[in-house]
C-alpha cells in the first residue's frame, strides 16, 4: 500500500510540475508577443526559456498519463459458456 501511495504522489507532483511549465511557457509566449517593445535581459531570458518550458511541460504530462494501463490491458470476461 505504501508503494502505491508513493507512486500516486510522484505522478501527481510530476503532473503539477508539468502544468506549471506549460502555464509559465504560455504566459511567457504572451509576454513575448504583446508586452516587450525593445531589448532587455528579461526579454532575452524569456526568449531562451520559453521554447524549453513548453515541450518540457508537455513531456512531463505525457509521461504521467501514458503510465495508466489502457482498458484493453484488463481481461474481458467471455460469455461463450452461457
């Protein structure tokens, strides 16, 4: 039971980090598109980190959701004997 709880906590924390990366990347894209009008170090940092944060967040979310077993994995009860 303890191992299952640790796995659930790990999955939830990975999903949370992935969502935060996606949220920060989306905000950063909006700032790059609409807020900055001239060069600054903040603009350069956002320009470098945004292309990293969005795919990283997406990867973390996919990593967590692909761990779930598909329904076809479970055995289906056959009614041929009836």
